[in-house]
C-alpha cells in the first residue's frame, strides 16, 4: 500500500500552464485511510531548483537539498505512483 510520507517517481505530464512538468519525485501527502480506500493519492512534487517560498519547505532527498512544492499539490491515480 502507498503510505503517507513515502516518495515515488511520478510522470506529471501532461500539464497546463505553469503546472510542474516531467517525471520527478513526489511526496505522498494524503492520509493513509484515504490511501487504503481510494484509487488516487494526493502528492506534492519535489524539486532541487524551486524558488524559496514559505510554502516550499526544504528537505533532503537522495542526498540533495530539495523543496516540497506545496503550491503544486495534485491528485494522481495510484497506477502513476
């Protein structure tokens, strides 16, 4: 089962406008009770280049400083995770 706090590589394409693109690591932010029940999960993309903002906390992932893009949260099908 996909669990909150795990990171998966997700293809975020296709996108519209300023939505973040391409395949990138995404943090599962949806609660585990929803993850166990629904066919979708809520994710926040990670990036190593994002602009420093209050809604983009910095964390370490795979040995690199990255930002969690909380302004780019989206729901994806579990088949993508």
